[in-house]
């Protein structure tokens, strides 16, 4: 969720879904806004276009990735969760332009729908969109406080937690956008830097990343835990400026967080105790392609991250399964699992992470962690 100034919109190159096992990399990010028009997109049900590995196959260090082109033993399932997966359009470049969306971030599935943010819309006051959009219906939330990240809090009335950057704050909203409740805006007697991504872990708290992309009030960039009422804010990891803790996700049992560190091209893992506190310091989980951003985890512990190389997948032990690149100059930056069964991986992408946005979808064999 790296945020800079928007360059000229670039055309979308036709998509080819080709799985490789070596990541490559490229360049930056940013935005502006357009008007609103109409588009009606559908939410997929339970597509299953992938070539499935056998249920129960897991990605761990005892089952290393198959080298590109090497044959599998007879009858053996391919452990790579991206094996056989293809990428399809969910909202095309033209559809995004028709609805006036010129930037995409914060993909979230909740309340039976797909949401995303455009923090730079309408003079950088921001939009939060809910799909499918019907006719000329405007964005669900406008203005949005320049919202960047969204996460769903099923236990709190089915609300959205929103990371706002204009000014910096963490807020709670109903999915229909009718109410806003500020959770917290200050830590160490100062505003947050630029709250970016968030995840709610049941019975443990809400965890957010706070790089300094759009604000620079704190002495460090940090990962915070928000818990209790009134809310208590505790830093569970901190980094020098420029490291950029960015995307964040949890595993199925809530025992760990995975955080992309965009400045170091890596994912770190933070263990969580039963009470939600961090267990020790973050540890390196995997080195990634350039500028890792959004993260998602499936119920078997495989970790997916959006990088400039495409969608990268790793086993629960940090073994790299492979990379699924997007076509041409499209570069992924936000991902989330969704649909009624949680088996669709949605991808928010932009041309060179600066231009025309698009939303892709992939039918996965294994359900994702909500």
C-alpha cells in the first residue's frame, strides 16, 4: 500500500497466467481521481477452475517446491497452491474508469461483499467502494478520511475497521458507511504516521501497520496492537524510517501475524500469545520480490503476498512455492480472500503501481483466512 503521486494512466495488456518459480521486480506508486459513472460487477460464487492438489497437501519444509519443469512422481499432488490457477478479470480497467476509481487499495471481503479504497479520490478526501455497484450508486463512503486499509470485525457488529490518513486515525464504520466511530488517533501523544493495513484477530485485538508514506509524526515506523475499552495501543514491532511495515495478515488459529516489510523486500512473522501480546521480536519468514505489499493466508498456512513480480506464495514454513506474474505492466498491491466459501483470491493491481487500476480474481483450492 505504497502511496505516491499518480503518473499517466497506462493501458492494460491482455492477461496471461503463467506460474514461475523465480521472482523479478520493478518500480513505484500513487494517484488522483475522476468522476463517477456506472458499472455493475458481479461477486463470484464458488468458482473452482484450478487444478487441485489433493486435500490435506500442505506446504512445509518437508515437501519442498518442485523445480520449474520437473516432473512430479506418479500420482503425487503438486503442493504449490498456485498450481493450475488462472487469473480472470473481476473489474476491468474500463469498468474501474467508468465508476471513477483511479487508485485501488485496502481490498476486504466482509458483509457478503468486496470493498476497496481509493484514498486520493475527490481531492484526496477518499472513497470506500462496495461491490457490486448498482447503476449510478456512489461509493459507500465519501469522503472516507483518506482511508487506505480495511479489515472486517465480525465480532463487533459486523463493522469495518478503517485506517485513515487524512488526518491519521483508526476508525470503525458500518459496512453501509452510515456511521463513523473514531477508535484512536494518538500514540505517544502524537498522531500516527500513516496507518496502512489492519487485521482483526478474534479475542486478541486489532493489529495495524504504521509506515510513514503519508505522514511522519512518529520517530519510528511500527506495528501496533489495539485492544480493550478504552482502547490501549501497544507497539509490538518497530522499524527505522524507510523500512515500511506494510501489509498484515494472520493465520487460521490467530497464533501469528505476517507483515510485509516493503523497504527490505521481506515478510516477518510475529508470534501471538493467548492474550494477544507479541511473543518475542519479529523473525524473518521469507525474502520476497520487490516491494511486498498486501498479504493473505489460507487455512493450510500458505502465505500469499503481492509484489512487483506478481502474486508470490510460501508454505507455512517460509518455503517459496512460486510466483504468478500478472500481464504486462500490471503490478499487484492489495489481495484478499473472499466469496461465500472464501476460495476466491481477489487482487487489486495498478499499471506499474502508478496508473490504471484493475481487480483480478483467482479460484483457489484452499479457502483463505477471513
